C-alpha cells in the first residue's frame, strides 16, 4: 500500500510539472478467462469472463507516458468447474480491483492520435469467492503483478480521444481454498489479457 | 533439429536483403519478462510433492504454518539486434539473454509428511530470434513494426526442494526452436538515433531432459518487453 501511495504521489507531482498533456477518462473492458481456469492442469471448466469499468489517468511528457488509474472488473460469467477435476472447488467468482502503473514510449501519429507501449504492472486487490463442496471461501488478496501495455489513442476532437488498450499481466495469489483438505492449495491466477475501450479528455493540450 | 532449415532460409533472406537494403539499424535493449519458465514442472515434484503442474501447484498453506508463496518468476532481459528495412519490409536478427531476478522462491508444505519445504526455481536462457515483418514509417519521425519468425533458444532450468527429510535439486539444460511474434515502435531522436519499445512473444519448450534424478522441459515461453536505443545507417 505504501508503494502505491509513493507512486501516486510521484504521478501527481509529475502532473504539476508537466508541460505536455494530462488526460483522464473512462474505460470499459473485457477479460476472457479471468482466473485462468483453462491454464490449470487437468481442470475442465467453463471459464470465467469479466467485464470492467475504470478510470483512466495518463500523463504524456513528450515521447514518454505514465499510465495509471483504477479499474473494477466483475464476472458476468462465473467460472464453473464441470466435474470434480478441481477436487472440492466447484465455482469461482473472481472480482478484481486493479491499479495499473505503467510507463513507456508514445509514438505520435500527427493529427490522428498516439500509439503507445510500455512496461510496469498493476496492484491487484482481489475479492470475490471460491465455492467448494464444503462451503464458500472469500477471496481477500493484495498483490502486484508485472505486465505490459500497448494502446492507441485516436483523436475525435482536439482535446478528446478514443482509447483502445491491451494489457498483459502475470500475477498469482497465495492459496485461498482447498481442492483436497487439509491444506489450501487453490490459488487465484490474475494473469491474462485485458482489453479496454474508452474516452479520454486532454486537459492541457495546447 | 528439422526447424533449423527455417532458420537457414531466414538467414539467406536476411543476407539477400542486405544487398538491396535501404536502412540498417543496430540496437541495444533492456527489459524484463513478467513470467519466465512456464510451469517449471518436473517428474520429481509430481511423484514426491504431489505437484504435477510445478510452480502452479506447489503452493500449499495452512493456518499456523510458516509458508511463503512461491511467486511468478520475473526475468531481466538484455539484448541486441540488427535490422534491415527495405520498402517497409524488415528482417531482423538478434540475441537476448533472460535471467530470473525475482520470484520463484518460497516455502510450502509437503502433503505426505506435513514438513515445510524450501522451494527454489531458477532459469536463465538466451535466444537468437530471426524475424521479418512490416515496418511503417510515419512522416520520417516514428516507426511501428509488426512481425514474426523463429528463434534458437538455449537455457538451463534448475529446481531445489529442501526439508527436514528431503534434499533434492536438479538442473536441465536444453534448446528449442520457438516461434516468435513481435510488435514494436521507435521514435527518431535525430537522423541516426532512435529510442523504442518492443514486445515479443516467444512460444516453445525443449524436449524432455533427464538429469538422472529428475526429468523436465526447459520452457522458453513468455512475453518480453524491452526498451531500446538504436543507431541507423543507410547503405
């Protein structure tokens, strides 16, 4: 949590000194196979699919950008394990609150917009639940995952752009539930690809 | 080794391209891979720790036990490459070195004995990717490229498991010919120098390697993201 505060403070202080462009907006996103059930060996499941809504913050300093914000990702289709291939675990409902922290390079495309890509990661505040044959286990996890990001800003007005963004993240929690007691051995895999569409407003463009 | 013929074909194309090339660039790059080594599974883990999926199934916990999560291994990357561009088509050869710098260590529980087991996974590798694709220059100041190809990858994966009654370690060295896809961009700082960023996905594993006490594959699969500085020449 301390690291988040430090990064946000650095982010905010950069805003104060930025000569270029600070942008903020909203995004909607999608993640197929949230929880990565398809990647767990031997498990047969209908994978979880999440939709997300988020606040986008982007600071463009000439050819370099910083990207942050917050995103809430909620399952519109839960993960359902179709047989006993995950032992006692039967269903997942993984909710992700994500604070992305990325930096990278902007490639301006003159009047059309900006292509950008960079590295960093996301702080993840995991919640939700895992349903097992003996009840329901709450998820309460905080972790950081490294990832990468690439996106396109397409201008719709001189001070507003459409945003399309792809993020790949790798992060796994500690065990939160048990496939075969007595030990907890079922972890939540927050890895995977996220795509986002959004609109951002450029506050001090010219 | 049958995939070597594809590498030879790509090298021939690369050499042919040199004689007609409009632009050559040499770049140095640094970066990281957010997840290195795949599952890092091995036969010994399956048979002795009940962990058939390696790092994905090694973590166990119980209240009151002193375990610590074995986290996703993150790798640092250093590399260099040579690229030739002619008529918006590029050919690239390079080398990248990847070494785990964090993650891959922790403590778990042996389900058979209830002992705490110290777990360490490690991996280093280098790969020589040969790629080709499309490179689009925008107004002479920035470029975006997209391509694919193959690589020769070579590396060592090692693991170690220690408890009061267990002491196992193994090391596996192997090679593979993984597939490569990449997207990148660069901004020309002046006529000769550019700064850029590259995302590469490598997909491939070695054959099964048996070190006498354990057997496993070396998994080179993963995303690589690097920042680069490049020098450009016209020939």
